[in-house]
C-alpha cells in the first residue's frame, strides 16, 4: 500500500518546488514497479537497469527530469515511487538523513511524523534491494556450479 504524508505535499506545493524531480537517482522497488504497471505504464518507458547492476532498477530521467514530471507536477503523484515519497530523506554514508540539496530541508527536519514515515520507507527500499541482491547472488552461484 502506498504511503505518504500530506505535510510533505504541502511543503513542496506551497513552495512550488519540484527539485526532487530533477537530476536524482531513484531506485525502484518491486512494489513501485507493480504500482506503475497497474496504472498502465510500460516498464521499459519508466525503468532502466540500475547503474549498480544486480538486477536493480531505477527511474528513467530524460534531460535530467523525471519521466513522470509534466507541467511542473508529478503525473503519478499518488502512485509515485517510495524514494519520491520520502524525499528529502535519503540514505547517506552514515545512515538515513535529509538531503541538504532540498531547499526546504529545514521544514522537514521539524516534522516528526514525516521523519518516522520516511525512515520506514527507506527501510522498505533497503529491504527490497537486499532481497534483489540475495536472489541475484543465489542465481549467480547456481550458474557457476552448473
């Protein structure tokens, strides 16, 4: 089930901000891909193999802009990927943290509900990536034994 937070939308909308829709790496979970497919989108139009390999997928950006960013708005807002839902929460070198490139980061820092929901979302992404890597590694081991 998609999750999100009305405060997140309000902060972004009030500031007419869409920085999260530009020049980012957005890892797609299996649940993200399923939601977008259910909407009628074709995977090859919105997902590409991740630069990190291992069967991971990431959102397509054309000219530095998210494929779903249209007329200044997210065309899949209520079904957007988990990483978009939790921005500006990102995985930093020392763990979860707010991305300082977000010009409204200070407003998110004071929203305890957003922080808690975002950490949950980030943990979902991490768990999905770990499952994908584990499956990939298991398949590689089986191929190498054959």
